[in-house]
């Protein structure tokens, strides 16, 4: 999935879903079921960890298209050309058709939100051209309401760390590096301690951790982030078992780690 400006500026999910009462969601799902049962095909949908409301909308879209064309080939092209999966926060989908029983199974997979991404201008002011994004476990960016949906449904209970980026550093090379940082940290024990990532104006990366309620500033520099993550994971694990927690960790040089303790 590629980041698309329209994912930020055009989507109006909140106006469509955000404040609707719970009974509307229930009604939509019941309507979805009754509509399908009236046809010759039977349907089963599996949403997994996906937010229910957009996932049910996506499943309904798939069902309607198949009812109209009755062709899996047409359905595949329709979904790929329309970028529908991006709009519904779906990282992967699978559609199985059993012609013997005339049944269709729709299986949807969604990633886990990792960071809430925000931008700042070189002068320190919040740029008006970008909205907040979500960086997920699949290394892709999603509209921020992805996390809001999961929070509303009780599927996301923790506060997401913040990834702050300068507007001037917005580019493919930087995105690629940050995606690798996100996916490499995800699932590590260190992830529980991470509160903020900051890409500075000069392109260097700073991590802010909270280890046993003690703030730790980690200076990553500009390069070799993948290697430094592994070293930092070992350092955090070791520190958690000790009485002293470092205040500053300088990893600008990947071959030399400098640790400073507060007095």
C-alpha cells in the first residue's frame, strides 16, 4: 500500500461513522445479512482484528459486486483498481467461492496500529497541509480514524506512541527507514517502553523511552537504525533488571554506545 494524500485530505470517515449511535451499526449488519440471504448465494465474513464498521462496509461492497457480476475475476480487478482495501484499513483479504454450495467466504485481515504520526514545520508550527496518520505493523500508513475505530470498539486499549516528523523531511527514503524501525520494534519488549520517536530537522532520530517510569532519551543519529534497535533492545532489557536506569543513551556511532545516568 502506498501513502496517498487523498487518504488524509479527502476521507470523511468521522462524518459518516464517527458519531453514529451503536444501533445504526447493528442495523447495518442485520441489513447486510438479510440482503445476502435474499440472493442465491450464502456468505460468511471473518473480520479478525479489523474494526467492525469499515470491515462490514467492505464486505458488503464485495458481496454486492459479486451479486452483480458473479465473477471472481471481475471482483479481483474491481478491488485492485479501486484501492478499496486502503480505504477500509484492510491489509489483506481473501475470497473463497464454493460453487457446489454456492457459498462465499470473505476473510479480512488488518494490521495493528503502532504509532500516531504527526508533522511539524521547520519553524515549529503545525503545518496545515497534513493530517495525523497511523503507522501500522505492516509498515504502511493509514488515516488516523483507523485507531479511533479500534479504540471505540475496545480493540485498542493502549495509548499509541507519537512519531513526530518535520515537514521538510517528508520523502520516500525517510518513510522507508521509519517503516523498518516500526516493524523491527513491533513485538519487542522495548515496544512497551517507547513513548515517542522524533525525527529532528537535521534528519537524526531520537527515541524517548519510559523505563520503570524513568524517561530515557536515545540518540540514534541518521544511519544504521536497524542495527541500533537490536542493541537498544538488549540495553533496555538489562536496565530493567538493574537498580539504575540511564537518562541518556547516545548511539550516534553504531559501534560505540555511550550511556549516561542522572545524578
